[in-house]
C-alpha cells in the first residue's frame, strides 16, 4: 500500500464510493487513482477527477478544462476506455517531466526490463544506476509499472530484479511516445541495446560452463529481442538484422524454434545488402543448423559443408569444430554411420584439447553408438564410459542422461541386464529431476523402451508392455518420432517380448501404458526397475 495508515471511515466512505463509481469499477483505474492517496484525500482525488464547478485549476496539475478536453477528444471511444484514458492522463500529468519521459520510453520494452536496460534505452541525460532505480521505484509507487523481485524469476542473479507494465499502460506509453516524435529514436536505442546483449553472450552458446546461463538470459529477453529484430527488418537495417541472426541461431535451434529462426533469416536475407565473408559464413551455418534441427538433413549438410569450406581461412577452431560436429550429427541422425564417424573423428582430432569437454563427451557418446553398430563393442564401451565420466565431472545432467542411456543399451545388447538396468534407472532419475526438454524427447522414449525390454527379459512382461505403451504415447503427444537408428533397435526387441507374452495380453497392457503421462511412465519404470533390482539382489544371496 502507498499509505498503510489509510482506513475506510464514515468520513471518507462517500468519497471513496463515488470515486469507484466514476472509475466504472475498473481495477486498473482504481489502482492508479489510489496510488495518489499519499498526497490527496479521497475527497481531493474525487475533485481532481471531476473538476471544480467554477472551472478553476486544482492544486495539482490537472483541471476541469483539461479533463473536459479529454472527453471531447475521445467521444467515439467506448465509455470504459474513456474512463481509463482519463485516469491515465491524470496520473501522467502528476509526474514531473523526467518521469513522464521515462514512462513513455519504457513502452518500447516487451516482457519486462532491467535497470540497466532502462538506463541505456531512455533518451534522458546519462543516469547513474541508483538514479534510474529511484525513478523506476517512483513509477512503481504510482502503480504505473510493476516490480518483480529476483525470487520471482528462478535462477536469475539480478538485483533488484525486473520491471514490467500492464499492456494497457504500455499502450498509453507508446501513444505518448509516438506523439512526442521520438518513437523511432527510442526503438533504435532499444535495438542497439539488445544487439549488444546477444552478441556479448553469443560465444557462450557454443558450449562450456556458461552455456546454460547464456540460454537463460536469451529466454528472459526473447520478447525484447524479437521486437528489436523486427524493428531492424522493418527499417531495412540489413547489417543489424544479420548480426542478430548470427548471434541467435543456436538459441532458436536449441529452444525448438527452428521454424521461427528460419523465418527471421528469410526476412533478413530479403533485405539484400553487402556482407563480409565471416558474416556470410555464419548465416550459411545458421540456416544449415536450423534445417538440421527440422530434420532436413540433406539440405542442411549442403549448407554446413559450404560454411565449413568458407571457414578455411581466419575462422576460430571452436566454430570449425562446431560445424564438423554438426555435419557428423546430420549423418548420424540419418543413419549414415560411416560418414558420421568420419566427421566425428575429425572433430575429436581438432578439438581433443578444447575447453568444451561437454561437447567432446557428447561426440564420444555418438561414436560409441556407431562402434556398437559396427560390432566394435570394446571400443564402444570405452568411449561411452569415458563420456559418462566426463559428464559426471562437468555436472551436465542432460548429456549425462544420453550417455547413460546409450551405455545401458550396449550393456543390454551384451546380456549384462542388471548393469544395464542400473544405468538406465540412473538415467531416468535424471529425467525425473530435469523434466522434459525438446532436444531429448525421443531419447526419453528410447530410455523407457530399453527399460521395458530389460524388465521383459528379466521376467516382468506386464511392466514391460505398460512402459512401452507409455513411451509410444509420449512420442505421439510431443509430435515426435524416433530417428532411424533408434526405431530399428526398439522395434525388434518389443516384438520378441510380445510373442512371448501373448499378443492379447500384451495389447491390453500396452493400452494401459498409453494412458500414462510422461511423469507416470517414468515413475512406473523407476518403481519396476527398483523392484527388479531388489529381487535380483535377494536371489543372488
């Protein structure tokens, strides 16, 4: 509350009631009016809104004439909107000029802003951090903007958090900004600020310990980033739009926004304009990467190879290694394992001593799978075990899940069912911890299928069918499919179990499993695997 000591009494009840009536009971309008209760009594607030009968100015900065003018200007607007507009105008007029200017400039933000962003985007004189914070807090006290503490944004290390405004207030601020003639100028500063932000954290997106923090930063600001990129395209600023796309394509692909990213790229390239060789290489890489995330492996690989060929001179090794790894990934997911192995091994030769041990370990996982398919199980186990060790050391839960699932599969194919079940249980515990992520959706389903096959082979066909049904339903709900490499593997194993259990029973159990949510399917797999491991331990004693 702005005035904690305020109470509804017999002396102010009539004025408060009339205030609410005049504001049509609209919550936002009432809140804006109440923000001034520290300076005005309810009766004075009412007089400010309706104007004195003699038409003389009030003690504040509004008057009957001003309010009458506003009503005349908005006669063709619905009455409730007129009430809001009138209240907004009144609140705006009570601000000093710097606060009015700041409020209008804040209208360009979408999805909120930080103190630093407000300071850099506002057109006023250069502000110290503390000065801008004071001005923002003043607008919070007027109920024109909202403060969100750090605790409301999990994982965000910001002080003092973020600010935002209701869309009604934002629309008003933008209208005022447009009237001032400064709209384009402020939008340009907004675009420049977010371009600097995305370019500053672009290197962290390629991997390393700061990758997840970089992705979270982009997630928080993606509405502002989209607005800034749209402005650059609308204004024909080809270079700025190109730089945005170069810095954002990894984020788009990893956050299941490949189609949106390709649309931004197409709009950007339609602007024409000259570009440097490094930027052309990066944009070709961007399109290839996004196409690969959509499953267009052949088209993607053509572009990725073009980007790699453009990278022979003057390109940093991490980027070249990233391209090689992505080419290998495209071959791998298409089921062309010899070509995939060639690209992956070239990557390892180039990047064996690199800082990004997470990606290095992920390539070890991929090569381990390929070596298993090529019947080189000894080398496959060595690579998968090394990958698991590296992922555990780095604390990279997502890729550790994948490595454990693949190591488990190898052990299962070798008949080491207890080891396989132990590792798959560990993998599923990670999924239970981190939740669903688009990048690992098919692998979660594969993990459930593999767990089902182990349970079936160890004598629990009912649980096997139920967990298999849950995996199938998970894929359908996520509109996903297994890559070829996985489909062939799980299909044959489940067919064998179905024949052994009897098709009728298996079908009933399968339907029961399909009714389970992802969380319920994982819970069932964890419970069944624990029961089986405990039973096996007792039996071995």
